[in-house]
C-alpha cells in the first residue's frame, strides 16, 4: 500500500492527545488522594530543585525542550504517513494498541538492559538518570541525558514505523492517541512517589514502586516500562525493600 502524507490526521492526533492528557490530569487531581500525592511530589521536587541545583537545573528544562522537539518532528515528518481518519473496527484499534505497546516495551527492555545498563558510553549516558535514587519523584522523569531522550522517545516512534512498514498501517487516529497516552502517562506515573492503599491506588503504587526499585542503584532489574512481562519472562524482576517490609508485616499480622 503506497504511503500518503495525511497531515490532517496527524494534526488531529496531536490535538486530541493533548486534550486527553489535560482532561485526564484535571479529572484525576479532583480525587483528594491523588491531589495529596501530587502535592507530596511537588514539595519534594521543589526541595530537589533548591538543594540539588547542580544535578537538576541544567537537565530538566533542556530535557523538556528536546522531548518536545522530538515529538513535533515525529508528528510533522513521520506520523502523517502512518495514520488515517478512515473508519476501522474497534477490535482492530484495540489490537493495534496492544501490539504497539508490547513491541515497544520489548524494544525498550532490550535497550534498557543491554545498552543503558551494559558497558561503555551509553551506561554513562543512563547514569545521568540514575542520579535520581530511591525514592524518585515526578521531576526525575526529566533528569535525562539528551541521548536517552532521543533513544527512549524514538523507540516508541520506531515501533509505529516498523509495524507500519510490515503492513499494519495506516493506524487509526484513536490507536495512536490511546497508545501514546498510555506510554507517556505510565512513564510519568512510574517516576512519582505514590503511597496510596486500596483499589485502584494499590495498582498505581505498585507500578511506581517497581520502577523505584530500579533506581536503588545501577544493578537492579525492572527494565521494562509498560508492563513487567518481559522482566518476568527473562528473570529480571526485582522487589523493593518497602514491598518486602509490607509482606513481612502482613505475614506477622496473619500469624
């Protein structure tokens, strides 16, 4: 199927995604427990910005600008060839979302484990991010070397291109919006400090805690970012010390 430059679909994707993120955050922060969590992260972010200036000041704002530039480049130059407004069945959209996220997560797992935590230059690149030790807060998602921003963001976009070239494109606007929404928001959530119990907060806390365990040092597992499926498959899943403490406390309470 010949590629067509569908800028209208790409622009609509960008606008809808931005609106969905803004609306979701607005609604989420109306929940008192989530609002308190946001304040905890803001207070800790301000402390880090104030007390650890040399670590954060020259990284955070450039990281945000580089990330925005990479995203805009993708939405202007690449995505128009792989997105459509033509109707597709809901099962196809759902299947494409899952496929994009799981293929991306496999790619990211490999890059994270063997490139960023391997030996050589890119280990030093990733070490910038690992200056954020447990417990991480939302500002730490921007404590990144420029190369890590380009590679990490580029893997998501490369997944869309690869699957598209293999014959799955064009993807519906909804497919890109949903997959990008999940991808961006999970990468934010897993860098937040979340200490909430009960459904559904326990699941969100578990996601954040697992990535926080990865930040204990440069020798931890939990390399995937969407799910921990590949960590489970390849034996690199790690427990956080706080998880172990909770498990011990529950065990003592039940005896």
